[in-house]
C-alpha cells in the first residue's frame, strides 16, 4: 500500500516525488514515457527558470530526474488505464484507490495527477496524413530535417515564436502564420523574432489545409479579415497552437472546466478527497516549469495534511 502514487514524471511529478520522499511518504511515480521530464525534454532552451538561464530542456529534465532518484524515489513505467475506489475515506480512515496500468495494479491512499498536457491539433485536411512527413509538433525534434529549406510555423504563443527562432537558425526562410495581428508570446521572444531577417510573419491568417506528394510542399492559408486565400510553398508545417490537458480517460468524478483542466486551488486538492492535481493539467493562469514545480511541492504538503490522523 503506497501513501501516494504520482501519475506523470514531468516537472510537477518529479518535484512532488522529491518532496514526498523527503516527507517520508511511501511513494510510487508511474510514468508513461521511458524518459522523464514531460514537455521540457523537447525544449531546446529554457531561459526563465530562476538561477539557470539558457539551460537545455532535456538537460534540466535529467537533473530533475536525478534529484528524485537521489532521494530514493521509486518509478514504474506504465500507461494508467483506470483508477478505482476500493474504500472511501473518512476522518480517521484513508481512502484506498486501485491504480491500474495495462500490466499492473497498485493500491494507494492518495493520488497526484501530474499528467500534463499535449499538443493541440489543427484538425485541417492533410494534417494527419502528413504528420511525420512535413507536419510536426516539435521543432527541436524535427527541425534539422528542414535545414536550408523553407518551413512554416502556425501559432502566436511562446512555443510558436521559440520554434520560429529555432528554425530560422538553419532554414532558408521561416513563415510564422498567426490568426491575429499581435503575438501572445513574451516580449523578449517577440523582439528576437522581429530581428531575424529570414522570418516573415503572416498576420490574421489561418491554415486551411496542407498539401504534398509523399511529403508536404504546400500550405493553404486564408486571411481571416479579407477572406483572401493563398498558398505558401513550404517543406514543413510546425503546429504550435497550444496544449490541452491529458486528464484523462481514466479519471472519473474529478471536476474539470470546459477545456478539461482539473479544478483545484493552490493546495492542488480536487473535489475527490485523496486525489490531487499538479502541473499543466490543473486549471490555472500560468503554465510554466516554475509553476509546475511549485504545484508539486504544494500538492505534497496538502497530501501530508490529508493523511494526518488517518490509518
Ligand atoms: P499558448 O500560449 O496557448 O499559445 C497558443 C497560440 O496558438 C496562440 O497564439 C493562439 O492564438 C494560437 N491558436 C490556438 N488555437 C489555434 C487554432 N486552432 N488555429 C490557429 N492558431 C491557434 O500555447 P503555447 O505557445 O503552446 O504555450 C503553452 C504554455 O507553455 C504557455 O503558458 C506558455 O507561456 C508556456 N511556455 C513557456 C515557455 C517559457 O517560459 N520559456 C516556453 C514555451 C511555452 P491566439 O493568440 O489568437 O489565442
């Protein structure tokens, strides 16, 4: 019987693992991917995590994992398929949950959902067909394939602008297609983007479809203000239109907002006693590494409070 099972090993889950081990909680972290770190393993540079400016996302993830390992955290690989309530809790008795993966079952008194978020799709013709053949959701993973070529990025947030900056280092030309006439990204990133001679921003425009033969060669766009339709010759489309939470087919009865983000305050406690949420899948204003890490710490404090006086 575990005191706490953490589902997910991104910054929120790993932070929680460190705090939980230091608090003496018998803890298991279940991770779906063989590499811990969540979204940051695909981030080439993290420039706003206090004290380590410019750190590579993968390197930071490895540091987080090493920290959890050094505390003696126990990890299991698995895709959680269901959470069942074996016994409801009360003032003196902890609840018992059964967490099931495809191959194993674990019992625990509390659960921390730290499953994060994944890339949102455009849902336009050609997107699925050409995924892996020019359509990508990760510039740092696939950008090198388009060295010396023309590539496009869709979106106006931090990820889209970071992707465009990254691609501009190797591509002949980069188009940034954005549906409005101002970017959502942080000003410092916008300034860097604007300084690059081989980046062209296509404002007020959406992607209607992606075309190609065996690989992408054309992106069809539409100006949302004028209705004018046009095409860009491009070998790639990097889709960076945000993320959506991964909570989850397996979570029953946990209250979410309309977009699927789990509702919980700073203590990360959901409406289900014994189930907590941390990181990008929690409904909150700012989704960054620093807020995910803070959630992990706060959640474990709330888990400890929850377990006090319960067997
Ligand atoms: P985001 O900030 O939500 O931005 C998504 C962008 O995609 C927005 O510009 C949005 O347009 C656009 N968009 C959404 N749906 C669209 C659609 N169907 N068609 C076309 N465009 C669409 O998401 P993100 O850039 O993936 O970032 C996710 C979170 O991670 C954010 O909180 C971000 O700050 C954080 N992050 C931080 C860092 C860092 O601190 N270094 C790096 C990366 C990400 P509108 O602007 O019109 O809404």
